[in-house]
């Protein structure tokens, strides 16, 4: 992520932009290690001083605990970015926006004016508001209008926001509806969104580029585009529907990112570990042609060279032999070597055993059914005990079964996810200290190669757009 951030900024600079905008989540974690902050500053140094990097605050950019200064405030003070935030704390119906002052930047600013040959491009920022976004948008629309009255009308207006749009990402809760954006549309030509890692646009004025780098296997699938937008402005004609006098031409650029490759094997047909291992080797060989084809795609190339893939190794089905003979780590090592993988992620969550299948098929005994009614607590206890016994944690099966039950009850009671994770992680360390030690992904310092010489190898853990004037 550190290297792709810097490389993407180098790629963007090839377009000679007037400004770069980052609508939230510059960082992926709110509690930064010094190395991450150092990498952010190093990456931002790629951008010359006369090209402003305009940033709004996302949910991941907030501190874990309230502090006077956030890391974005720090970068703003250092001159690496211009942090744009709206003053929403007053009782007024309108948000207040303070103009950026290079001589006295303070901790943040409200808006930034980019002067182009075609007129003023004014950029506002709305920080992450979560469930209060709809109310904030009402204040934003009025605030932008009053800013125009005080500072003069801009020829083009951009708003940076960090939220999802309901019709575009229906599976995510807390989205904003198009109806709630009507007043904002009266004042804004371009809504630059972050938050959702998948690329989408809507209504000709809402643009979410998606994170240039995939954060997980799920995000790496082909129907999720990742990258950044290049936005060029020109004088609007009579058909332009926005409030300003300039119209935009928006082009999405796919980022050059790490390839994720999935290999899945159904374990059901094999009666022994030996049979499975032989078939697995053959299956890996059969996948090589598909892997080579994917690695040759432009977005996955390092210059003209293939990048090492991240391998997602999935096993499914019913295991016909003892779970202890199912040597997943050895299979992962074999696949990693054959595919020259940077890292192999294994997933056995969809693998069950014949014993568990028999248990689930035998639910009509007196323990599980009383007077014809299913006793879920008794069923859960038996299932957890069987899963623990037939898993890699069988040496502590009773304790593991108890932990599974406790975690399940915490989830049912709606307890905080982080608390559940802490309970499971702590118990795992206590029960299996040798397995918990050294769970670290250690890759070379610059897995992308020489980023300075290979600017085309961009990709980043950020949502980015470029505003470029007609003269460039």
C-alpha cells in the first residue's frame, strides 16, 4: 500500500494536473505506526509545491480517541496537503467555510480556489459524518451559496465527500439518497466521493473512483474497477446541466495493482490425503494458463514484467478422511511455489467432515428435539464440540468448543465486533501460543521495484481524482 500510493501519485503527475483531490481515507488505519506516516510524507513529496493535494477526512482518518490534532491536521500544517473541512458545529442552518490562506493555513481550511484560464474552480470539503450526513448536506448546500455571496461566484464547484449513494451500493447501510443531494446539486458541479472501494458514477456529476489498490480478495474480482479519475474542464455549452459555467470530461484510469488469483478445490471426491495431494498438484498445473493470462493484463504489469500474485487458495466440500491429515500449510507452500506467489491466503471455512455431516443428518434424537421442537442450544453444543474435535485445534477441543459458543452468544447479544475479536484472539494465544507467534506478513521494502523509474506501475490505497484545466 505504501509503494502503490507513491507510484500512483507519480502516474498522476504525468498528466500535469492543476490539483489532486483525495475524498477521505488517506490512511487505512486510524492508529498510525511511524513508518506509515513517514511513507505518506514520502509519497506526497512526489507532488510539486505548486500542485495542491486537497483532502477531506474519512472515517479511517479519525483518531481512535479524540485528540486536538489528527494526522491529517499534521500533514496540513506541514504543507503536504490542504485539509478541507466544513464548520458544522454552530447552530446555523449553513455550514461555514474558511478560505485557505497559504500564509496562515491553521489546522484546516474550508475551501480552496484553483485559478485556471477558464475561471475559478472552487473545492469544498465535507468530513465524514456517518449517520448525520443527510443533515450535514443541507448545511453544506446553504454554506456554499453563502460563500459565493461573500467571495464571488466560482465558475466550477467541487465537493469532496465520504459516503455511499443508496442506489449504487445498496448492500451498505447509512447511504445517502439522490433525493438528499438535490439541494447540493444546485450548488455543486462535481461530487468527488470516497468511502466505497468500488468504482461507480451516477447522474453525470457523482464520481467514486474506487481505491486504486484492492484491499481484499473480494475487492479484487473483475467486476470491481479500481483506479482514479482524470477530470478536464472546458467552457460549458447550452446542454450542460450543472450550476457552473464549466463542463467536465471525466475519464477513469485503471490502476496498475497487485494481481489476486483464486484457486478453488472441492475435497469431497478424495478418500485419502494422498489422493487429494496428487489431484491438487494436477489442479495447480491446470490453472497455470489462466494465471499467465491474468498476469499479462496491463493493470497487473510492472513495466513489461509480471508481478508476483497474491494467491487466494480455497478448499470446499466434505473431507472423507481425518482432518489432521489435511495438511493445508503444505498445500499452500506447494501452490505458492508453483505460482510464484508473493503471499498465499488459505480458506477452509467451507470444508466440513463426514462426521459433521452425519451429525447434522441425525437431528431426530431426544437431545436435539423435545416434543418435536428443535433445541438450538443443545444442537450448537454438539456442533461446536464436533467441529473442534475434527479441526486442527483438536488437542484443545473442549476449550475451543466453549470459545465458539461464547463468541456466538456475544454476536447474538449484539456485542461490539472488536470485543469479540479480542476474546477470540486472546483465547487463541493462550491455547495455542506457538500458532499465534509470528503471524506477520513481511514483504520486501519496495515490492513494485524502482517506483521512481517505473511511474506507470501506479496503484494506491486511496481514492483520487485529477482536476486539469484546458490549457494543459
